[in-house]
């Protein structure tokens, strides 16, 4: 009976090792959305811990500082989980060859996986497993190290445009704010270039954040920036431009809007928040209130931005257009604990306030 138990453990160990290898391939090598349950469980563990820690912190500045460790912690947690599973899996495979002593099997597994050579077995069967465990350990660490340059390269590409927009508008990103700044500063001629750049940016983010989902929780260097809320503000600005001033709106605004909607929906689908079938079967309505919309419209009007239709008609069109991307954007903003900017939804157990645009700094240029 004891021998049977050991061999059951052997085959269980094979399953654990094979499943963990599959998780690594799915997470680090395959350029598709991550479906590995091992990886998803590690993310949820990290998210839950940081949610609790964030909830206990009052000031947003302190929350942001704390949450800046979430991305690296997610990476390390997943790596740690892989290592633990490999060590346990190989220990179960060593078990029948160590006279039923699981402690010895565990030492042999750890020594082999980390290539320490502290414990070894003279028998042929365990020796093969030792080589396999050593190769697995080296490949796992090498893949993780090689993964970091790709990850940070994508991160730098993402943040360059986010930072550029925050410098341009000199305050927190918000759709009405973007249009107001450019109109007030006589910079509307640059809007087609801005929308074209963000169309390409959204396409790049769609690819990189589906393939490397850890990027979603890596925070911007500046605490008032977030890739989610910034993209949301840009496509809100594009939608408002097309609705409020259609005679002057550039074609790039519509192209940027389509790319932004696709970006939010694709990344949301990859994380399992919503999917195309759910959206088709139960169309969503925008949850942005009419009062919030009016506030944004009044804020925009102070710059003299031309509005060609009534506020009621503008609201109906904007609400219908925003329903295509609002839910996905809000879900991603909540998942990433993004800065609570205007028109970006609530954050679960993060902070209740909405941070309104600050007074612009004097233009010294």
C-alpha cells in the first residue's frame, strides 16, 4: 500500500511539473492572452494583498507609492509559485526512489533544481530526474531574466506618450481638459497628429498588454498618470470633438476612437472581465451621469470651444458612443488601481474621491 502511494505521488509529480512547464510557456513564450490558472491565481493573490494594504492607507500619494510595488511583486510571486511547484513536483517524482522518505526526496529535488549538488543519488533513475530538475531550474530562471528587458522596453514605450500628454496639458488627463487646453492655446492644428500617435499607441498597447499582462499593473512614474485613464481621456476627447464640432473634427479622431475601443475591449476580454458574446447579448449603457457630462461641457465652454449642437443632443450621442468602451475602461482602471481621474469610474476599496484637474501652471514657453 505504501509503495502504491509513492508511485501515485510519482505520477502526480509528473502532472505538477508538466502543468507548471505549460504555465511558463503560456505566460512567457506564447504571444497570446494568458490562460494559465497558475499564473492567474498568483495575480489574484497579489491583487488581493495590495487591495487590503491600499485600503488601510488614507492618502492617495501613499497609496500610489505602495501600489508601485505591485507589478514587481506580481512577477516575483508568479516566479516563486513556479519554483515551489517544480520543487514539490520533482520531490514527488523522487519519492519512490528514496525508500519512502519524502524529506530526503524534497532535499534531493531542491538540490537538483537549484543545481546546488548538496544531495545526490547514485541510482540511475533518480540521476536522470536530477538532470531534468537542474535543466528545468536553469531554463526557468533564464526565461524570467530574458523576459525583463522585453517587459521594460514595452513599459518605456507606453509611458513616453503618457508623459508627453501630461506635459502638454500640464495637469491630470481628462477628455474635456485636452480639448480645452488645445483650443485655448491655439494648438488645435496639432490635434490630428496627437490622435494619429494615440491610434498607433493603442494598437501597440493592445498587443503588448495582452502578451505581457503584468504591464497593466506597472504604474506610471508620476502618481497622477495612468495608461488606462490617459487612453480613456484621449478617446473621450476624440468622441467629444466628433460630436460637438463635427465640421472641424479630423478623420484621425475617429480612427483613434476605434483603436482605443478595440484596445480596451481586447485587453478586457483577455483578462476575462467581459467578452464579445456578453457585450452582444447584453449591451451596456454608459454609467457616466448627465451632471458629470454637463460639468465637463461647462468646463470646456470656458475656453470658447465651438459647440454645434444642443447639450441634450450631445449627451445622447456621447452616451451611446461611450457605452462601447466605458465598462471595459472602468474594469481595467479598477484592476490596475489607476489614479481616480474624472470620468474614470470608482476604484474598489481604493479611494472614494475623484481628482479634478488642477489649475494650469503658467505657460513660460
